[in-house]
């Protein structure tokens, strides 16, 4: 879709002056033509005397390209990848055969010996009659079925629901460039600035991380070789788990393929094993935690987001002696709120419950060593289970839990999500280990991220652009409508070369759709100017609601409700970084006091 629009808008006045949402609507609706069903956009282009000829030529070229299975005609960057990925055929060799093994005579498909054929003789079945099936025999479905289930119609009906309520998700082709962070190229090669990545600190392109991954790849190869129980348990994995246990001041840690799997596996396994367990879950918890609770089959109680009083009311109704787990997050990524960690820890102690803290959006970002919000507020030791990711601030991929040695061993021994999945590749583990060790020592990256977050929130506040108030590093701009949020995202991308993904239901509630912006150390003042100017123009041209407009209608998602959120990280913790950057004459955004 993206490449198609980019190519044809340069040649067609109609399409050049038609909005991206309108073009997208045309592309997703179908019409009937002599060639069968086709998109309304394609049908309209075929009626144009210029575009119809161009499309005919492209159709021929596209067919030839498809036959070659090569993407380089589409994108010059893909040509480079194709060149790297293309592996020439290996010459025929018998080096893999045992020395004393008789050399078989290779045969071609016709049974004759052929030059350069495979050195191992294969049995090639002779052609015979096609097997009889229910279809070619003209048989009907069994069990007297009169009307078979229409699978394809079912799929289409489900997709139509998503299109109708404007929650259908479009995935943009965004290829982040390591040497030009935070710049990426699209599928057409256009450079854009990414403002919504969870690579919060840019560690995915850090030279130390990349070098360690390259060296490990050369030494140990691309894959892990199996599950942790079968050839996938290397010293690197053990070292990473030891480092993570140390980071969170716990006895042990366990690494998973992602933190979605870590949360699901841990909650489902633990709660299903403990007889009569009750799980208390924050209403805004991530889908991975909800999935784990559901899979556990345990009794669950949902408390209002960050409402400690409601949580205690629910705890009071349960048997004090029954096993209980309170599951919550430190930083809630779509609204930026921070969980009341110390208060929940106190309730857990009072009512004999375990605490399960998801620090996915906080590890690497907060605390003296980057262990998360619990470390920053000195509450880490009061948490029984801490989960985190290697795929956000640490810049690689994977997830983990950190807890007591016995608890971790139970998950290692019983959780299918850990036992039956291939281990993380050695190069990935090495990169994560390097990143964690680096961020334990360096506070510069997370301090710069906080400085840029403060500056952006301050500038939006000055213009009345509605930001959901929160004390963290997330900058959620409230739009309040799914279709409008998507069209703003499209306009930013195609017109201003800025990528900010729109967020809609079910990630956020209907009517609270938003743009989720995440500044990084690389988003300097110049880049910030472009973003702020673009959003200000869009808000002005479209007459979108600003802070005072939301206040006039009673507020929504905390905007216009009189809520004030002081940043968690205090100014004093950022002064050293400000001074250091100033001495290096690096351009950084000037932030107002929070």
C-alpha cells in the first residue's frame, strides 16, 4: 500500500490531491471488473489514460520480478539485503561421506547418472495415478452435513468488524538505520524520523552491543541449537541470568524468548500449582499478564487502576491463609502512569500475598543501575517476582523473571513456555548481557531521555496539545477517535516524514485513542522542532480538541481533569548529565522545570 501510493501520486493529479485516509479506504474496498474482484483504487487508476498504461507496464515488470523472487526492483536497500542473503549453490562434494563408505551413483530425475548431481542416491517414485479423494470422486461431506462451514467468509466477517469500528491495524514498513538513529527508511527508501520506538535508549545500535553480537555470531553461530534442556543451555545464558539476578538483587533469574512468554508462563504455572490461589490484577495490566491469569484457571479479582483502597477491599474478602498474588506494573506504557509499588508491597505483607511486578517499560530507564522504578524508589527488595524485557531499553530481544531460587526453579521445571521453546540465540544473549552491564555503569542515556521527555511535554503544554498527564518517560497525545488518530499518523508519515503510530482499541479504551510518543537520547532540539511544528499545524488545520477543549467537556483519560503529574525522576538527578552534555557542546532540548 505504502509503495503503491508513493509511486502513483507522483503521476496522477487526482491521487496527489486525495488524502491518505481516502486512498486507504479506496484500497481496502473492492469492486467487480472484467478481471474479477479488484480494489476500488486500482479500478479508478485503470480508467485514467496515463495510469492505465503505466499499470500495464508495471504488471509485466512485476510478473518478471515475481518469477525471479527478488525484491531489489522495489527498494534499493532491499537489493543490498538480497545480495547478502543470496547463497550460491554448493559444489557437489562427497566430503561429508565417511572415508570407507562406498560412493553411490547419483542419478537425475530420469534415473540416469548426471554431472554435478547429488552424491547421495535418492529413491524417486514413479508417476502413478492420482489418489482418489472426496473431491475428485464427487463425494459429499460425511455425517450428513447439508452445508459446510464457510471458513473464508468467517475470516472476512471478522475482518469487516475491525474495519467497521476503525480498529483494524495497519503495519507500516519502517526500517531503522543503526548509523542514523533515530532515522529509518520506509519501503520506498524515504527517510523518516521514528518517534514511537520502544528502543528507548538507542542501545540496539550501540557499538559495544553490536561488536559483542558480531563476535559471538562468528564464534557460536546463528542459533542456539535447541531448548535449554537440549543443547540450548550455554554459558552465555547462565551468565545473563546471573547478571539479571544481580541487577534486581534476587537469588535467581530465568530467561525467556520474550516477556510476554515470561509473564504468561510464570503466572499460569505458579497460580495453577498453588491450591486455592487468588490473583489480584490491576485493571490496566498488559495482555501477557491477563493471558497468564486466564491460563492459570485461578480465581481472579480485578482492582481499579492504581487504586490501592479498592485493592485492599478485595483482599479483605479472601481467606488470609490462602495463597495470593498481586500482579501489577511499574510503568504502564500507554498512559505513562506508575504503579504504587510501596503501597502494594505493604498490602501484600499485611494480607499474606506475593507481589508480581512487571518492570518491562522501566528496566534500563530508572534507578542507579537501571533496574527499574522499584530500584529508583528503594522498594526492590519488597517485590517477590520482578519481570522485565531485553527488547526495549536494553535494545535486543527476550524476557525474564527474577525471584527466589526455589520459585525460579519451579518455573524452570514446570512452565511449558520455558521448557518447550528454542533457547535465545547466543548472539542475542551476548548483546543483552553487554547492554545490561553497560547501563549498570552509565546513567547518561537514561538521563538524556528524561531531559528530552521533559522538554517535549513542556512544549506541548505551552501549545495546549493534550498530553495524558503522567510522571514517566511516555508522551501520550490524546486524540479521542480511532479514524482521526490513524489519519494523523498517516499525515505525519507521508507529509512530514515523521513516524508516530496511532494507538486504538483494544490497547486503549474506545474514545481514548492517542498518539504514543517516546523521545530518546537521539531526539535533539532540531528534531523536536519538526515534530512540534507538524502537530501544531495539524491541530490548527483540523480544529482538534486542545487541553482546554477537553476540560470543557469534563475531561478524558486524565486530560482536562485537573490532574497534575510530577515527573518521577527529580531534576537533581539530571543536573550532572546536563552539565556534561553542555561541556561537549552537544545540542539538547532545553526543558522547563517539571
